[in-house]
């Protein structure tokens, strides 16, 4: 405190125990800050108080070491307190008053967040996930299944013959020594449409609409339909074997910590693990890994990867028919190519067809009558 003048200002006091404000006078004497109430008085030294950064059109906050604080609203009183307490703005505060510096800070912050999201999260996840026990995958998958059953899924309407056919394809495509034993579930879902997804506990869900797409709305899967289902299931098994869901969740948690440390509010960012799991999408790298895994599995079963490419093409046509884009095709393509973290469907189709062409030319894709039964 740099002056020995005595002056008091009106303030609102909060005792940190309740949200009820108390009116008081804050008096500044030499080396003493006194809070004067109707029937009481509290004294603090300047070292026991802290003046927070002032903001335009907002109360000035004077905090004390016991967790209590005062709010001063009058502009003249605020200026007096800033002067008497010798407040000096930090360099950051000075920068905030110049739009060029503020713009630079925003750009640097966004750049930091992008680098953390694009590289920091995945790199950290690759180091951390191997240390997480598989029991965590099972628990998260079970919690996600509870949410799905409550909000998205209903009992399957496929016939016993259709269900048994899907199970037979699944049994022949699953790995010999899986990390977690996979389990196929058929469910109806108006909200999910033609879809298939894997949960970290080994459960793989295929919707009735997806089965109808594979069967071309027929009663049973054709040979082509079985090949496509085999590729689809191999792709979903890859997500389980490679722990993509846990990698996603770890990356999301890392970004939650980073963003929370910047904005100072974790409570609005932290969400339940199962909910985050359902809302997450796999990155371009993870989708390519799953496609590569599926290619290897299909080759080992004597099935050309072109069948999975054909499924992707049919699924894209089906989706576009249900949800027509509101933007011109070239704009949609540019957005998908440059802004999405996912490879576009066309890129994945080309990747699978290239793998199929290489396999055919190499001559190691056998041509059995019914390769899924081999």
C-alpha cells in the first residue's frame, strides 16, 4: 500500500460458506484493509489479499487468503483501489488491450490445440493404453451396451435362418486366438439405420437394416452377401483387437485435460466414459488400420477385398439416398477430403480395390466354390 490516506468504499462481501452476499465498507489505512460490517470488523494486511484482473463493466474482485472476497462495483471506487494497492497490469493484460496481440494469442492457442489433438493425444494414447488392463475394456463396453439398449436398440426381426447364417459367417471370420472373445449381436434400430459397430468388450452389433442391405432385401444372404458380411465383421474385429475404442477414449481424456487447463473449468468438459465412447469416431489412421486388417483376414479366407469395397459403395449410395446433401457435390467432397479426420469412402474403396487387384495379379486369392465355408 503506497498511501496513508484513510478512505472507505462500498462493497459486497462473500464468506465462501454461502451464496448470500453481505454489504460492508472496505477501509484502506496504512498497511491495513478493514472490512466493516454493522456489528463486526475484519482486518487483513495487503499481503493477505489479492486484487484480481479488472474487466470492463464487471465488479472488481478483492480476494483474501481465507477464501473470502469482496466485489466493488462503483467505477470511481475501483479506480481508487487500483491506485491505493498499486495494481500493475501483467504483460498478458496489456496484450489483451491490443487486437493484434489478442489475435496472435488466439492463433497460437488454436495451433497448440490442433497439434495436441493431431499428434499429442495419439502419441500419449499409444504409450498409455498398453498399461490399461483389459478389464477396463470390458467394463466400458458393458456400460456402453446399457446406454445402447436403453436408447437405440430393439430386438432383431431377422429370422432364425438369417441369424444362423450371420453367426456361421462370424465364426469362420473371427481370429483363432482373439485378445477378447468377440460376440455377434443382431438388433433392430430405427435411429442407427444400416450400421455395424464394435464395442471394446468384444461385442459387435449389426443392425437389421445392414443385414437387409447385405441381402439385397432378400430372405437369405447370397454368396456375395456373405463375402461382404465377412469383410464388415473383419473390419469391426480389427477395432477390438487393436483397442481403438480405448485409444479414442484416452485421446479424448487428454484433450479434456488440455482444454480444461486453458479455460479453467473441468466440470463442463468431463463426461461419462461410456457416453464419450459412443460419441467418438475413429480417426483416419484407425480406419485404415481396420481396413488393412480386414484385407489380410479376407485374403486368408480366399475372399477378394473387392467385396468389402462393393459394400462400402452400396452403403454410400444407401446413405446418400436417405440424406441428400444440401451442398453441391464438389463442396461436399472438399469438406470430406480436407476437414474430416476420416478417409473418404471413395479413398477407402480405391484402397480395397487396389489390394484386391494386387492379390488377383499375385495369384494368391483362391477361387473355391464357397470360400466362407473353407
